[in-house]
């Protein structure tokens, strides 16, 4: 199955924000209450992440969910 360009971009945005907080994928997944392998798939754009999981990730990173989406402007 081909990766979706928007999911890849969203995952890259999530990764960049996580890295700016100095968190490893494992630390991030644990803090958000998500499986580390699943979280890794989200960052790689391989998972069509559920809204509730996006909310968990955003809350953990102290950002708005909209910050993850392509085309979002500050």
C-alpha cells in the first residue's frame, strides 16, 4: 500500500515538534499512552491516525492538533 502524502507530511510535522521537545519516540509514546511501534508508524506516515490519538499527541506536546496538518499557518 502506498503512503499518503498528507500523512507523511503530518508525521514529519509531529516528529519535528517531538524532537524540539527533546523526546525520543519511546518517551513520547509512553507519555501519550500509545504503543511505541504505532507511534513510529504515525511519524512515518504509515498509520491513518485516529482523532483521539491525535488529541493525545497534541496534548502531550502542548500544541494544537491543527499544527500537525499540511497547509496550517501560524
